[in-house]
C-alpha cells in the first residue's frame, strides 16, 4: 500500500518540497551520471584510437577498415559505462516511485542498494523498454510515443513490486491506456515535459538539473492521484 501523500492532489509546490527533501540524493545521482558519461566518452576516445591503430595494421592501411575497427573498439570500451550510467539515470524516476510507495525519504545509499540487489532485473527491464520504444518509433512515431509515456508507471512497477518484467510492461500499458483517467495522465506528462523543456532551454540547460527531478516527483504523484498506480 502506497503512502497517503502519494494520493494527494499533485502541485508544483508539493513536488518542489519532495525534491528538496531528496536534494542530496538527486545531486549525487546527477554527479554520478555526469561522471560516468564523461568517463564513457573518454573510454570511447581511447579505445577508438587503439582500434584505429589495430585495424590499420590488420587491414594493411585500409581507411574504411581502420575506421570500422576504431568505432567497434570505441563502443566496446564505452559499453560498461553506458550500462552503469543507464542504471543510475533510471533513479531519477525510481527515487520518486520508491518514496511515494513507502512514504520514507530515499537516501542515496538506499537507492544504490536497491539497484545492487537486482541489477539484472533493472537492466533487462531497461532493454525491453528501449527496444520496444525504438521499434515503435521506427515503425510509426505514435506507437513509440505511446510506449514512452508508460515509463513512469513501468519504472514504478519494476522497482516497487515483484511483478515479472513482462507483467510490469503489459500492466503499465493497460493501466495508462485502459484507465478512465489515463488520458488525463498522458496530458499531464506531455505538459510537464514541455514545461521542463522550456525551463531547460531558457536556462541554457542548467534549469534541467532542477526541473527534471521536480517533474518526475510531480508525475509520480499524479499517477497515484489519478489511480494509474494503486
């Protein structure tokens, strides 16, 4: 059973208060995500140089082969950082989900311990979501958008329930699009996303460090309030 606060009417002030209560956790998530992204970029650069030299030697100096080896080695070197940063980035949504589910402030230690308990579950859940969303965008843009909009509910089910990954995915889709308030929730997400984008653009990206987590708290609160998550 989720906390009573989760079902209250969502407001910007309430989302802000919940963000402030978790500001140290969110700040450390940002720091970890940025650091891993930078390390991933550095790893790609270093490994691509090694791959370029190796490919040049193996192919007798062929530029195309050398470029291919450089890209391959670069991606391989970057891959561990991409995986870890992806797991860290999902905490922007998972922390609000865990907070509203339990009613307790989620510390950075608690969030990282949650990730470490079942890393394969979260990784596979992310792969499924990414593949499904990508296919949706490739086949037709609208299905990709429809899948992307179930993400807050999907993350909540993955982190706050023991449902299987497939059950969480299908259940999230049904909860959003078969619920009487589902379209209201979709509209809230779109509006919140637009406001976050506007704030980020107007502040040259700096506002996103605050606007994004506030938005995730607001959307999670709205999901409970609208009955999308119960």
